C-alpha cells in the first residue's frame, strides 16, 4: 500500500522562497525596453554592458499560437523538458530534469530544474545549471493573452538531485533571464496565397550575466590541477566568460523555435505509407507542371521494390512524393521538414518503419498550408514539448488501472441496469441486444473483424447475464437465446481455445488504424476538364476498394438506411457505449455514395442527420478493418476543416467499422461505423473501454447483417 506521508523534497528552499527568488529576478529586467527596434519579422540579438553585468537580448517572430509556445518554454515533465532542451541546444545538452514542482502558488507555475552542458573545449569541464523557473500569464490588452517565464540561478548545494558529480562540472551562477511571449497581429502569407490569417507570437529573451565571478568560490588552477577529481568536493563556479557564452547560446537558440513548432505540428499528422499509396497524377498538384517527362527522362520507376528505402521510392526523376496527400510534386513546389533534431526515442514508433525511415519529410505546398492552418492548442497542452507522434499513436489506448473494472464486468453491469430500468415495451429490445452481444455463429467466428484478445470474454458475459432476469417472460426469452447458458459458453470456449480477456497480451500494432500509417491518399477535387489538374480543395472522402459493392448494399440492392433508422436495439447500443466511455454521443452511421446517414444515436440532436461524405470522419473509418481513434481531430489535416470540427467543436472520435459478409467473395463489406464523439475536450481510451467498444461493434454488425439479409430476402 502506498504511503500517504509527504513526498521527499529535493530542494532546500521553501516554495514561497522560490517564488521570491523568481520575483526578484524579474524585477532586475526592464521589460519596457525589450521592444524590437529593427524589422519585427526577423531574428535579432544584441548584448551590452550595464554597470556590473552584461545584458543579452534576442527576439524573433514565430508563427504559432501562445499555447504551442507555452508547451515548449514551460514543459510540465522532465521527459518533455529534456526533449525541448535537446532540440534547442543539440549535442551541447547532456542531461536535465525537473526536480521540484511548487504547488499552490497561483498564478505562478514554479519549478526547479537542472541542466548539464557539454564542455566547450578539451581542457574544460562540463557545465551545470541549477535554476528556478516561474511561468505566469500576461495580459496584453486588445492583443490578447501572453505569458512570461523567469529563470534564476540557484546554488547547487540547494538542489539535491538531478545533478552530476561536483568534481566533474563547473556551475553556472548568477544568470537571470526571462522569456516574454506576446501575441502578434495575424499575418497573411502572400507566398502561399492563403486567405486565412496566421497566428504568430513574439518571443523575446533577455539575460543578465554578472561580469565577474565570486573569487572565494573559484580555487586557483594550480590547486585544481594538484587536487584529484575524486577528492575534490567543493563547488566550482564557471567563469563569467563561460556563463556569458552559455547565455548567448540560449539567446541564439530562439532561431530553433519555428522549426520545433513545425516538427510537432507534423508529428500530429498521420503520414501516408508510400509503399501502399500509389499516385495517379501526371502533373504537379501545386503548379500543374508536367512531371512524367522528367520521370521518363531520368528513368524513374513507378513500381519500386517494396523493401527498398521509402525515400528512394519517393523520388521519381526529380519529383517528390508528398507524405500527406501521397501525390507527386515537382522539385519547385516541395517543402522538406528535417526531423533529425527530434530525439531518437521520440521517433522510435511503429510509424518509423511503416512511413518514415529517412526522418526528412517532404510535403507539397498545399499540404504544408493545411498543416499550418490546423489548431494545435489542445494537443499542445496535452503533450507539452514531447513528440505528439509518440504520444497520440502509440499510447492512445491507455493501460487499465489496477482497480479498474474489466470490460466483461462493465458490459454485464450496463446491460443489467438497462434491463432493470426498461419498461415492458422496451425489454424485448434489450433482450435482442443481449442476444446480439452473445451470439457468435460459426461464420462470425471465422470472419470477425477484431481479435479475441480485444473482445470481452463470452464466458464471463454469459455467467453475468444469465441470472439478470427473474421475471418469467424475460427469463424464458433468455433461455431460448443461443449460447446464453454458462455450460454452452464453456463448451464453445473450449472448442475455440478462447483466453479470458483479463489475461490477453495487448498488442499495440492492433490498437487502431493510424498506428502503422495511412494506407490511402488524401484525394483532391479537379477544377477543370483535365483530371490531372488539381486544386487546393481536399476531396471530400477517400474511396474504398470495394466501393461499388458497398454502395450497392447500402443504397441500391436494399434500402438499408430506412430499415435501420432509429431501431430500438441500435439506440440501446449507442446509449451503453456513450455511458461507458463518458462521451457526448455514440452514433451508428451508414456511408452512402455521397452522404453519411446517422441511423441511430444516444443524442437526439444527431438522429436522422445526413452529413456530406466529405464532412464525415466516419468516411475515413471504413478505410481499414481496425478502429479509428482520433484524440484531436482539430489538429489532423484530414478533419481540421470539417464543419463538425469547426462548428460543432468535435475534439474526440473513436469509431469501429461495421458491415456484413459478402456471400460471393466471403469478405466483410464495411458499410458504416459505430463510433463515440465528444466536443470541447479530448478523451482517453482504456484497454477495457477498447474491448467493450469492440464487443458492442461486433453486436451492431450482427444486427446489421440480420436486417440486411432480411430486407434482401423480401426484395427478392
């Protein structure tokens, strides 16, 4: 059992004293004199002597939001702090940590940090900086809200962890610095010819460095040479020149902020797997310049070896493949984003092997514009300075807490409550829902879309749902259902060698569709009779391979939409999913040729809605057998411009494809989705919630197949 006593403190000073140190440091800096005197859109740096100190000032303009910059300059965890420092300073940064976070000092966010830097020459020693950081919001009136981050050196003896041995480093003392982040007026990018104004912030860095070090704390060079490094215990302060050089390096590092923001925005996207996505355009999607002549001139191959490096296969005779839309782009219209500055752990994801082995990502101008136009405020607050690719795609499904309720127990509890509160007219529908949850015919066992490990355990469900009802009529109805009794379920489980859900080994590469990259291009609309000429407008939707047969099942062969509209069983499925995932609404959709039909929902405002297919997230969910989990649709270029995101504030989507089996081919045709949506804020999904949704989605698919076969029989 965890101890309830106070946590160990690694800083000598009290939290109130730390706030006072930060306040005194901020008072030494003249904030009024930090206004840029030169062109506001370029990087500037200057230094001057003031009394007994040197003032280093730098300023730059970064096209991003205040929240994005706050995630970089005030990261909340040691991992994110080290990631930011490594990108800012490169190999000069060795190690750093947040050793203390002060509580209850609002509006200040006070932390104590350490940083170790590599030695500047062969005969030197590494440098270490222990300092307090205090972030607070600033009000700039009509311009909006900004913030400041004040840095002040602490004596190394006052910090008890996160440091190197005293004998191997010199300590940076006396540094007082501040970051001022102020919103700038929105600017229009004339180069990209975008009508949308871009947000930007002005970042100003100012550092005061004392011109002379404290003599008593610096032993002579002869003493340091004669004393063994293992026996030397006193703290050595770095010279004023070393401290000034390090402060100047921090000032020059402002130039890296724009690239860091761009890399994190790109990390929030799902890149196309170029080995699965093949372009079909013979003109550049940006300037309409023909590129097939160049490809033929240099003998580029259109079908390379799939085992070859993706960067080689992405370069065809001087043209490049855009890693977002997947189309060919001429060399004049391609933009390259260098991902080398991200630390190796941040790039060690399933996306690395499937979609990115070169760490240099090429984008067309149109996709780069869409990346910049998306909204990253919420995901920046969630993931801080760390790579979003690592967080969103590989850890989107969180492990269950030790005391968390299993999917089996949650599903049994939810159905029990639903059956207990149902009226006499509603109970038959609840019983049919239980049947579709438990019914596992031999055909479904062979063709189910999700693995057994991601489903709720049938044995546990049967034993829990069997004694739910004590009334005669409902009990008799349950007894007539297949695979309801515990004995039958046990026999079935033994035949299938099914393992309990609580014991399955969770496989990250089966979590959701985006875990291994996107296997379809982002389509574009043609604006002229020539289909090769592309416009900047994103096509509404990707098209599955079996589109004709899928549309025939939904619209032509059987009027499935009208038959399934507002079925009581589907509404119950939605209500159960909405309650267990704690989201705004759960939906069942059918995707037609041009529209997405919401045939059932737990929220009455969504029912019977018809959404254009190019404005539906569910259109992308039917492109894969795996479910689609989007923690931040507003940051994903596929969804950021959709009306459901812009107007209805969609901030979370989790959907499973549902469908029926094709008698001719034996394949599953994905007709729609069973999904959960939430507005205003994102949501996390646990393993138990994932398994529960997979079980409910399988039940919805069985219900849909039942109605589709019945309607088809009546039509024949």
